C-alpha cells in the first residue's frame, strides 16, 4: 500500500517520516516532490572499475543552469534531506522530468527503512537538456512494510551510504567482497 497525502502528513507529525525542508505545496495526492540540489558530479575516468574506488569531480550548477549531454553519467543530489523510520521510500522521476528525456536513477529508486540522508541521483539524458538547481526532479512514494525490521539501515555497520551529505556520492561497490 502506498501512503496518501493525509497519511504522509500523519507520519511526519509522528516523526516516522522527516523531510527537510518541507513545503506543503510539494505534497501530492500520494507522493512528495523533491528538487535538484545545487551540486552535480561526474566520474574522473571514462572507464569505471567495479572493484576500484572510482573518484568523482563535484561542481556547482551555475545560476544560468547546466547542460547535460547524452553518454555521460551525472550524479546529482536532492535538495531535501529525508528520514524514513517505518516505511519503504521509493524515488521516482516526475513525468515532466521524463518528458525532457531525463532519467534520475539507473537502478537505485528504492530506499531502505532507516535511510537518513539526501538522495544521490544517477542522472542521464536522451538529448542535451539544461537543468537548474532547485528544479523539481522527482517524487518520493512511501510504501507500508509488513513485519518487524531486524536491522534499520541507519544502524547497519555494513551500510555504505550513511554519511550525511549535501553532495552526490560515488558508487561504493568497491567496498563489497566479490
């Protein structure tokens, strides 16, 4: 089951969902709109290695916007910091974003119960497109979870994305054993 607007507000009042900054105008019927933060990043190397720590270059989106180009993976970040303590958050692109040819995640749309951070976006585009800091970029949808949680994400010692950040975070695949 997906939480309705009223239920999202109830959960915010209870403290099981935290969205900072929160703007009531961003609350949809069953979702909450999130915005692109001011930082983007690209990988330094053109060929990435799943076993290596691939470094990224961060940069700030200029006031006049930034043109994304096909064939490059951009890491973005949501303006909003979120915490989800009793539900499963999913981040999906907005239809208006998709209609500009922008994908905001390659595979990582689902968060874990206990995720407390901004969301790193895996941005790609179908054709050149100018984007702006603060533009609506996606929407969070909250699902009910059934059963007790054994280990919340924010208490997992193996969690790779627990450090609070306002900048995009590169892949931590290299921390896995394989």
